[in-house]
């Protein structure tokens, strides 16, 4: 149910502006690209701090797309406000990640079952132990089945949500690889925790943009524009 505390400090959209399902890339430019390239009758509903949000239709279904920014604090704010104040039921993160497994290739898709993290964000929920929040199973199973039907090269397993991009101490990477972590990114753990606490659904679908083992990477422009398979997969879940 929508909350009456809108607009929020970070979203200036009116009540009802967002669909029940929101695709959430990190980059505001990718949000605009998705709206312009994939949605029909897309309307800009938020642009506070340049974090663009749009609502339109895809194959007759009402769907929204809005950027999350980078890191747990940023996606934590936007997903919280969408879940609690705007009546959003599902948030599907569509972003980039760095492969941590030799079987995964650049441009492959990784679907996050769970998210290990070194972030202190999860302490805000009052749990002082170790926590690896999980995806919604319905979204997860539908995404895996749809990806296989689409013929995509997809992997499903744990992600690692890191608070640090330029890490001087990389010992954790080797440990996480042994534990079967597939890829590293910076947002999923906060999204999954927020969804669980709100009784909502979330899923992270990430295209591999670089590889921590081989050093291969995609340039920023290609990272922004070439993730169409991931976007179509996310839209199929709306």
C-alpha cells in the first residue's frame, strides 16, 4: 500500500507514478536508454539529483525504470522509498558485475541467488551476525527459465556486494572464489535486505562487464549500450 509521505526527499513523483515492477540500473543514462529504446509512452516521473525514473509500457504491461546510483547506501534509499512509499512490489536490479569465476565470460549474465557483503548496511536491521540476503524465489526461478528459453549464457549463484571498488587488500576475493561466489558488484545485498524487510520481491540480474581473473573489461560506452539481453530478461519478469 502506498504511503502518504510523498513526494519523498529523493523522489518527487506523485502517488501512482510507478508501476508495481521497477527495473533498476545503476546508471541514470541507462535508465533513460531503457525508457527510450524499450518502453512505449514512457514518461519521466523523477529527476531529483539527475536520478531519472520513467514509467511506460512494455508488451502491454505497465513497467517503470529508475536508476539506483552506486553502492548500498544509494540503492538502499531509492529501493526503500519505492517499496514503502510508492507501492512498488518488485524491484529488478539490472547492472554490471565483475566475474570471480573462471567459467564465466565477459558479457555472460549472472543471476544473484544471494549476496555476501562486507557492507555495514545490514546492521541497520538490528542483526549483528553474518547475513547473506536472498533473492525472491519466484522471480529467480522465472528469470532462469526465461533466460534458458532465450538461449542466453546465464549463471545462477551467489554475488558479492562490496563497499569498496579500489580495494588494496584482495585476500577476500580468493576466499570468496573458493566459496563459489560468481561475481562482485556493489548494490544487491542492500536491495535484497530492503525487500525482505518490506515483504516485497527483488532480484539482481547482472551482465559481466569485466573479469577479476583475466583483466578483460568492456569500455563504459559499451557497458551502457550493449546489455540488451539483460534488459529484455528483466522486462520479461514485469
